[in-house]
């Protein structure tokens, strides 16, 4: 699995955050769900 995060911030301060996951399915069946676990290292500080 690969994760890519893109952050775009415009001149007026508006921001867009995009997460892109790429997975390799090594089974004969299509994936219907992908569970993601968010660890403490990936959460924004409050």
C-alpha cells in the first residue's frame, strides 16, 4: 500500500487536502472495502 498526501493552499488562504491510496490486490476477487487505521503520528496536533 502506498499513501500520497497533497496539500494545496491558495493565495486567499483556502486549502485543499487530498489523500490518495494505492493498493495491490493479489486476490481473484475485487476489493469492496479498505479499512484504514489512523495512528497518532498521522493526526494533526490540536
